[in-house]
């Protein structure tokens, strides 16, 4: 459970759905995913916004294998900040943990930063593009919220816990969202829920909780469709998140020209 140095606010960058291949020349629907991730990383490194850590919220690779994760690691080494990763439906959690750990990249459940707790909730469901949070993780979430009742909380996962308005994506969302919301119901510590998977910017609020998803570092999906449609007009990107000392979340999506 990493504990970083205290300060008034914490800066985070979310990267998601990088879909790296074993062969870095391969493309996902016309976009070279390795090249697009590298361009996004270059943009982050050149930005005035300096994060304390990077969160990667799943689908790190497109075809899970040792070479694919090694290709990912070669890109992430160009970032100068700690990186914490979640598995998505395209990942293999065991291979991911093993290969990323060798490079010092974390795959942990809890991160404590000043007055904040970040929960990294694994939603990987074998043999499915949908996701599910285990009973064990939900119990950990509840216990930790009670233990750190003077901390604010950001919950991160890969699969969306709510409908995003695209029928085909909603069929591949979180299978047990009610169980998640039951744990955090009425809990004013939880200020935000952050996810990937949908390859598009999404923002909403529900009972004081900010609900957020971010563009992929490669291909974008057109919102509000019944089936897959590539969004030809939206650029890859990432999300900047500032967790303030008084429990506010300030956030901005940044798009990157390839």
C-alpha cells in the first residue's frame, strides 16, 4: 500500500486503453497503438502539468503476452513518475503483474496520498468482455473506508459502473454495479469514480460523486451508438486530475495530435 509524501493537493494523470501489441508495427483500426502511446507520453512529459503519479485503467495490451507487456514497459519507462495499473478485459492479470513488477510498475489495490485513498478495483472477468468486482474486493473497500474515515476517496476500475448510452458498450460494462454502489451509498468520503474501457470522454455526477471516463491513447469510439463505430473526429488523449486538500476533484481531458 504505497504512501506518498503529503502536500495540499495531488496531481494525477489517467492513461487508459493503450492496446499495445506484441509487434509494435500492428494497428488497431488504422492506428498504430505503440506510436500513439509514445506521442501521448511525449505530450505529458512536455506539459506544465506535473503529476505525482500515473494511473492506467486497463486494456494495457490488445493481445496479452510477454512481448506485448514488454513493449508497453519500454514506453512507460519514458515517464518520470510512479505508474499504477489495473487489468482490463484485453489483459492477462497474471502476465501483466509479473512483467510490470519486473520493471517496478505497481499493481496494488490501495494508494494513500495525503488525505486521499485511491482504490484500484480489479474488474477482470475471465472469458468475458464484461467486468465484475469480487466480494473480497468489495469487503476490502468497505473496511478501508471505515478505517480511513477521515480520508477522501477516489475509486478506479476498468469497466463502467453505469450506462454510458451506447448499447453495445453497456452490454460489456460492470455486471454488479449495485454491489459497488451499495458499499459507497451515503458515504461522503467517496468523491469520484474513474474508469476506462469505453474509449471516450464521459462525465456525470451522482449524489455528489463525480463519474468520469477518458479517451483512449489510441482509437476513439463514437458515443451513443448501438454498435461499434470508430470516432474519426476525436483525438487520443488523457485526463488530468487534481485531488485537493478539501476533498474537491478538479479535472480536465487533454487531446493529443498524432
